[in-house]
C-alpha cells in the first residue's frame, strides 16, 4: 500500500511501484523451514517487536536463529532483541536506531502486529539494511507493505512514510498466527475488506492498467471474505482459515502494491485516523475502527449522493459484521459515551486538508461526517443531507 505516483504524465510512475516482498514463505511450520532464507539476509539481526509478540514467536524463531548456519559451516546468527515500545512513534524509532547501531545490526527481523512491523520496516529503511517480517497475527497486511504509519506517544495517528521497497522476506507461519486471539483475525477481515469499498470509489473509473487490476483484485478479496470468513472463524487452522489468513495478510497487500496510493485509503481509514485521537478508542484494534469507517463512508455516499448502491452495500455489511463480530456503531467500538466535542474533534481531524477522505468524489465537511458517524445503522433512506 504505497504512496507512489500513478500519473500517466511521467514514465517513472510504474518504476516507483513497490508491489511485493522479494520472497514470501507461507504455510504450516513455515518458520522452521526458513533458516536459509533468514541467514541469507545477514549475520547480526536485531529482532524488533512487541513484548507479547516476541514471547509468542520465541519458541518458533529462536531455534532457527541459533541453528541458522547449520549445514552451511556458518556460525549461528548473533542476534539481539528489543521491544519497539508502546507505539510506532518518532521517539520509539530513535530508540530503535540507537539499538541497531549499538548491536551493529546488518538486518532487521520484525515480529508482531501492525505497529511493531511498521516500526521494524521504518527502522530498516532508515538504516538501509534488509528486513524480514514475521506477523504474529492476521490483523493487518503490514507484513507485506512498503509503508509505515507513525503515531504519537499517546497513540494518535500522525502521518505515514512511504518506504523504498517492500520487505526482503515475509514469513507467514500459520501455526504462529493461530496462537493469536481470534479477535485479531476478525479485525484483519475488517481492514482487508475495506480495500474494495475504498478502491472502487476512488479508482473504479480509472482506465490505467495497474489500477484497474488492483480494483478488480479488491473485488475478489471482498468476495472471498464474504464467502469464507464465518467458516474460517469456526474452524481455526483449517484450509478455509488459511485461505482467509492469506487474503488478509497477503492479497490485501498485493492490492495496495499494484494500485498504489489511489487504491489504498479513502474515508474508512480517514475515520480510523480521526478516532485514534480519542483516548477511549485505544482499546479497539486498527481493523475494527476501519470496519466501522467503511459503514461511515457508505453512509456519506448515501446521504450526500442519494447512492442506493451504497445503501444496499451498507445493509449487506451490517449483516456480515453481525455474523463475524465486527463493530457497527460508535457504541460497539466502546465510544458510546464520548462527548459531542470529542466526536467533532475526531471528525475535524478526519477532514483535514491532507486527509484521504478527500479522495471521495464529493466534498465532505465535519458536520456531515459527524451525521454519518452516528447513523451507521440507520434504515435505508433515513437522514439524507444535501451537499
């Protein structure tokens, strides 16, 4: 999900696309089979992750690190570990750079969820060394992308950074992913399904080959999630569960890589970004806020354009959310008691001049966004607002 130019006015746009990791290893017991791939990246890795994620991954990863040179005559890897901190923030990055310098790291291993992997990717980019990403949940596609989101120390979204390339190695170990709470996969489904609703509204009319391809892949991703998510959640570790995990972690990343910024985020992620500035939202996951944001985006299309397709899509999503446990309202996000002032602050941040909400084909102001945010479950045709 890169911020690359897709303009046809220059011949550099295609060259700047960062579509995919150099190598993807996936499957059951994938980490145990990744020894040589990891060893090719260097000799002195710094392992960056959250404390819980590192603990979950340690039984899978440590034997590989200690035996990375087995059969090659090379010694085990000289690794060090560090927790990235509470958030992927500028202060956290400064501490990580110091640790990488002290250890003389020649590559990074990122372990964890979205914020841990964003921190690890940005650290590798700043140090100009390779990186392997090892997601410990299927909550986002961060293990794939050439993008890192930066937050404040208080967890409020600040800005994103486009990276020079996708990770050098991505290891998707189904056994490790299955150790995460099921809620993380549900959140990942919410984050991934947003690709269709955002890409189709921002880029659905594009005739550029790569963007057309990305939009169509987003439609396929949506259909896979509609068809298989409920079964996957009932059968953890099953083939269907693995297919949904692939869709959330890998296919969602493909779409952003092929389509670039125009296929990445619109209103759903803008709503997420605004909500992160409310302390009460910090107990919810990224994908949960994004899933709610899709309903808000569809509500805006419904209210401001009298878009009946958006109304139908919203009703379809509400049913789907009910089946798998995604939030449908501010209340189900744990934000039912926020004040009007807090709601307005969130809406104003989501509507700032640089926000991706302005990729919508119509103007949105904070008052309209607030009306959509409090009416995500409204009956079709209710509360129409003229633009």
